[in-house]
């Protein structure tokens, strides 16, 4: 909703006084570029650092979650991917540390 509200406020301001403000198309382009940068760079980096996942993994999880379950899947994607990653790392560590006892 944030980008939509930001665009609506900018559009209203542009339509009220078009002489002193940039054209509506320029506003749309700037808001689109900022939104893309936020979604493709800032969000994955911030979330990736907080859950210790690579940003590409975060983007992949969000894409898969959105593809399979829509918005609900995107909400669950990062926690689910983090859980799977922790289980995998714990399993691999357990296999490496496991040594059968000699009889």
C-alpha cells in the first residue's frame, strides 16, 4: 500500500498545480524505480542479514512463495526457508560429527 499511497499523493499534487511540479509520468517513473530498488536490493539485503540468508535465497523464497500461495505464501516464504536452511545445516553438521563406536 505504501507505493500506491505515495503515488496517489504525488499524482494529486501534480494535478493540482502542474506548472510547478514535475509531469505525472516522471512521478510514476521515479516512484517505480525507487520501489524496484527497494524490493530487489534493500529488502533482500536487510532480511537476509537478519535471518543470515543470502539475498538471492530470500528473493528465490519470495518468488516461490508468491508463485505457489500468492501473498500468503510471500508472508511465509522467508520464515519457512530459514527453518528449512537451519534444519539442513543441523543435519549436515550431525552427519559430519557422527562417528560410529568401534567394537
